[in-house]
């Protein structure tokens, strides 16, 4: 499989579009709030887990050219260093 060259900004834009159009309705439940969804923007595949590490590893095993992006389910940021994460209510 050929490597797709994308900037960090393009990866983020594609991942957010995939999340809003296809993934959000499948993963955003009370059980998943606060978990990470990791999206492979080259395939559209995704996985959910507590901190995203296992999901990223699994996606990378399945696609060695994976371009991954993480979104914390139900929040406006994936992580916070000294600040507060704001919960998004929909």
C-alpha cells in the first residue's frame, strides 16, 4: 500500500470530518464518554479504548501506513496540561 503524504492539519481535518459524518453516532454513548477514539484517516477505520494506546497499536498493525488522529469522546480536547477539559453536551 502506498504512503499518503498529508500534513498534520490535513490529517486533523479529515479525522474530524470522518468523526462528525460517520463515527460520532456509533461511539458517543455514556459508556464511552472520556475514552479515546483513534481514527486511521487513510482507511476510515477506528478503535475506541481508555487512553488510545492499544487502539493506535491495533490500527498500526492492520495498516503499516496508518495516519492516526485521536479524539476524546465527549470533550473539546484530547488532553489538558494544567487547564481544564470542557465537556461537550449534545
